């Protein structure tokens, strides 16, 4: 009986029969999805239905067992769509294209084979020089999500995750205003006859815009500060309703922060380090049990009182103000984030197959070209080059020379 149970259990994870394809494509890809080892990274790049679409187009998808569990996509969901499930991590590293969320670790680089293609997140400020050198030695072609652009020259992955983070940060604020988390006992937005809660958002980028949109929808009174009048005007137009906006003037901003119930810091910097705009003195003058959410914490934070926290222990109190400083807010809603990511990555992978490989894709697609920071081991990103004082090469010239 036990043997039968074991056979039945293994049968669940067997790959379904591939659909009949008239003349299997010679440009089929072998794509590997790794189980994330980064702390509290719950997302996965592709959903089961996206994997099914890739398989129908003649591509092979090999997934490490348990890779989608944190997003509630189980192994049998992928195997039913034609993916191959394996517990052998090294087997996944044999694939032509590796696609993951977090940047690779030194151990993962050691398992990679020469001249592979790697899709991953890679912020220059968080890059380990040893990882970069390992990738260069193995002549890896690597793409960074932080630089990936769509047809409209927008940073597609950054914007998608920023939309999620902006909306989610307001919902987090609503939680910590309640009595359940020893907050003020306020409902975000208020009701008829009760003054609305006041929220200050610092930064009028995508995060700030979606935070403002969500807060307004819940009935909160919103004030947005940013150093750019252009971004403030764009937010005002996109939100579709009048909100208080102001350029960052310390006196006006500090006064608004000291009287509000929630402050969301959503300031981003191109050089990878967010400016510290709110002093500890200002935080100390905030109302007791107010909530601070520092979305910029992965770039150092924009509050002087900020300290990195985790999803397991997300808040701390300082000057009787609740601080939420988790760097990876999108992993809090991993399934939604995965759907957003798969909408970006699946068309790219299909196009790579249609183009006849990554080299042709780089040449044909400027958005992909802008995201390549390593091409056959050659550093092609100026930001990373300046970070480590390394020379970077012009990707356009390298590609032309290799055609």
C-alpha cells in the first residue's frame, strides 16, 4: 500500500504530454526557474499559465521543486502546464536562460555554466563585486530588471512593483492605525461627521502616485511633497482629483508631518542612495502612535530614525511613533506581484525564441539592450562601472562586432 501511495504521489508531479507541434522549433529555449534563497523573497517570475504558453511555443521550462510555494503556485500547478519539476538544483543551472527575482548569490554564480543568460534584479548599490567578477569570468550575459524598459521607454518592472508598493503601503498604514496593532484606533479615511485621517506622502513618483490614489479612495486627506514641480503636476493629473501638493520646503513639510497621522516616504534616487529628508527632531514631534512607512529603506531610507525591519518583525517604536521599514514590500503580496511580473517576462521570452536567441533580441529591442549590464562577460553598464571603478564598454559596438 505504501508503494502504491508513493507511485501516486510521484505521478502528481509528472509533466503532462506536450502538445503536438508541427516541426519543433529549432530556436526553442531551455528556461530554468530557481527557488529563491534570498531572505523573505516570495515572488516567482512566471505563473503556471505563462509556463504553459511557453511550452506550447516549443520551449522547455525546468523549475526547482517548491520555487512557487510562497506565491501559492505549487509544483503540480506547473507540471500540469508542461513544466519539468526537479529537486536537483544543479539541473536547473544547466538551462540556457536562468530567470529569477533576487540578484544571484556567490554560491549560485559558482553553479552557473559559461555563456549563460541571466535575468534577475540587480541594483548597482547592492551588487557584490565578487558576484560581478564571477559572472564576468563565466562570460555571462546578464539583464537587470531595474533598467528594463518597455515600448514607451518606461522602466516596466520598476513601475509595476512601484504600483504594488504604493497601494500596499496605504493598506499597511491602515492596519497600524487600528487598535489591533496598538495604534491610534483610527479608521483610515474616517466616516460622516468625523474628520478624515491626514496622510503625508514624500515623493511624487509611481509609489507616491499609487499611494495617493489609494488613500484618496479610502477617504484620507492627502498632502504630497516632491522636489519636482513636473512630478507633482503629473501626479495631480493622473490621480484625477485635487490634492494638496508642494515642493519640498522644510518648514512647510515638517509642519505637515508633525500634525498628520501617517507619513509615507517614497523618495527614490538614481544613484542608489535616497536622501534623508526628515530629521529625528521632526519625528519626535509627531503625534503619539502616528505611523511612518519608509518605502525608501532599500536605498538607505529618507527618515533619520529608520532601521531595516523584516516581514516577521516589521515595526518598531521610536519617540512613540510606529515605524514600518521593510525593504521588500511587494513580497507581502507575492501572488499579485508574480502576476505583474509574468505579464512582462513572458512576452520577452517568447520574443527571444522568435528572434532566434538572446543576441538577436538584444540587437532588435532597445528596451532589452538598455537592461543588459553584462554581455558575454563584458561590463556594459556605466552605473556599475562607476560603482566599482571598472571600465564599461558600449554595448552597441560590442553587438555589431559580434554579428
